[in-house]
C-alpha cells in the first residue's frame, strides 16, 4: 500500500496538470491554416505580441498590479503590526479575514453599486450638486485590487510578526536604538519573509485578473487577463491566447525569482 | 496618543473592508430597485431571489460540485500524501514540484489550459459541462489536501506503523487504525480548504463549465455585467449570514474541544 498509493496521482498530474500546460505551449507555437484549418508551426503569435497595442496592455497590467501591491503593503504592514500587538489578536484577525469568505464576485460587485452613476457616493454628492465618474477607470480597478487582496498582504506579515523573538527587539532598545531605528534595523528585516509572500500573493492575482477590470474598469482598462479571456471566449483565437498565457507565466516566474533573490540576500539579517 | 492613532487606523481599515458589504446588506431590504436611495423596508428581493430559477440552479450546481470535489479530493489527496511520504527523495521532490504548479499558476492559466485539454479530448465525446467542471475542481483541490496532510505524516514516528505490522496488522488495517487517527486534523483542514476553494471559485469554473452549466460565481458575473440587480444583494446577504453562522459554529466547536482537552 505504501509503495503504490501515490501512483494514481502521478498519472493524474500528467493528465490534468502537465498535459494541459504542454497543450498551451503547443497552441502558442502554431497558427491555423485558413484554408485547411490545420495547425501549422509558427512564431507569429509571439511576434504579434510586440504590437504596441498589446505591449501597452502588458505595461498597464504590470503597472496597476505593482501600484496595488505597494498600496497593500503600505496599508497592510501597519495593520498587521497593530493586530499582532492586540490582546484579542486572534479574534480581530478572524474579523479581518471574514469579508474574504464572501464570494469574490460579490465583493467586487458591491463596489459597482457604490461607485456607479446612481451609486451610493454619487447620491450623496448630488446633495451638493456634484457628479463624479468614479466607475470604469483605472482608479476603480486599483481600488478593487486593493480591496480584494489586502488580506493576502496582512496575513503572512501578521504570522511572521507574531512569531518574532521579542527579546531581539528589547535588546535593540536596551542598546539605545530609537523606535524607528529598531523598526528599520530589526523588525522589518526579520519580517521580510512575510512581506515577500504577501507581495507575491497580491501581485500574482492582481496581474492576472480579468474580473476586476471587467466589472470595475468597463472597457476602459484592459489587462492581460482580459486579453486572454477575449482570445479564448470571444475571438476564438486560441493560439494567440496561449502565447499571451505563456508570457504571463514567464512574467510571474521572473517576478518570483526576483523576490527569491531579495529574500536570499537578506537572510539572516541586514548588512 | 499612539494608541488612539492605532485604534483610528484599525477602525478606518475595517470600515473600508466592511462598508461595501454593509451597503449590500442594507439595500437588499430596500423596496425600490435603487442601491443608493432608501425608499422603505421590504423583503421583495428575497422572494424574487427564490423564484429565480437560474440562481437556484446555480446554487445547486455550486453545492453539488463543492461537496463532490472536496470529498473526492480529500480521499484522493490523503492516499496520495501517504504514498508521497514514503517515496524516495528524488521522485518525491519532483512530484511535489508538479503538485505546486496549480497553486502557483494564475487561475486564468489553469482555467484555459484545462479548457484546452477538455476540448482536445472532445474526440472522446468529452463535452464541457458539469463533469469537466468537477474534474477541474478536483484538480485544483487535491494539491491543497496533500499539502495539509503531508506535515502531519512527517510529524508521526514511523515506528508506530512498524509496531502495528509487527503485531500482525495488515497494511490497510495499520493505515486505518494507526495512521488515520494521527493525521485526522490535517485531513479535516484539507477538506475544509477544498470545500471553500470550490465554493468560491469563479475563474476556473468559468472556463471549464461550458455553456449550459453555471455556478453561483458565473451567475453573479453575468448578472453584474448586465447591470445591478437587487436580488444579488439579497443573495449576498444570505451568503454572508451563512458564512458567519458557519464560522461561529466552527469557533464554538473548537472552543469546546479545547475545554475538553484542558
């Protein structure tokens, strides 16, 4: 029993994890012959990606996801610190992640109801005879990203902060460190693993989302995810969609390698 | 001063997190269609929700898929974890790396790649529908179960199994009577994780469910794109209350257990 019980899963991973990805790789390297409908080898999909139109989409995605990650870090780090110092930190943490248990689509939809033309905020503003376009722009998408992914930043940072050896912080104070210096030289470097997993967990879903940009961005803010979805569900150009997905995977791989490097560099304290 | 600042900050962040949900809940009781102007209390959207056949069908598919996929994934994942635990180091490392792919890949890539697979298998009369959605859910659930069971297996001393076998237990009996009780917490965590992942999933279902089948997330997506509909507010309120009750129950259960233990 011991020896063979992982065997079915080996076949399963081949069928449902590796084969699908190989298929995407294969599609990305082929185009459909318009006469025969056969797939022929070609690099056209990758060449096509250098079209300024698509480059802009890539830049916009990385830019928005990057800004969202930075905002989440700035908002989330103090939050994680405050919660970790609370008396009932477990309960507060539970309350903090409670909204996450609500359907992701509903949470995004809620912002549509608030920011929309006849939405909550505009109704309030109309008392002062002001109307604002809040929905269907990059800022709305950014807000949706921060709202949905903020807990992903707070959780790992909180976990690291709670486990941190408090005597190190006390030692820094005893040796005459100011609170700010203690934070910069002791607390922050020690919490870096948490920060790095938080950054990964926010950036990855943000850069590949198509739901948030679809609902809150309207047609205005197209991201990589929207491109992929369009190619597969609307335009029916699977080859091009696959090429975009391959690039998206590479992008994330590069991002994770970079973060891994930073983590390594700081391992065991700062220099 | 510093303490007040921390309180204020906590309040603001919690306000940011809960305000949208509160707006949805409050306006689910609104008698008019508006999600901004209050025009009186009514349960109209709740009765409309339950009469909406497409929502009810989506709810049915969501629950069926969550129960089946988490159940199958839990059994499959636990057995696999047991096997992985006893593998030699190299193949173990390779399998665990592959096991990590669905966790690290963006949902959209997992979704389209499975869609591509199912379409390529269409020759074998494999059509997109409930079965393909179920397989996709199992595929992203098993890795979570494996990862939550494996640490429990490593914490367990190997001698206990050997002792059971020395005393004449068959391998299966030893697994059932010795291993299973030890790794039970990991299995339960894995099952709960799989269930919630499945209920909450949108992206992977969207690509693998095909035309006829929808789950709640897909339903909400199509409805939200067409514009605001107050029955979604009613639905979100009910779902939020359900989650709240579930969490309270789990909390109470674990509290009682802790008291029993101490």
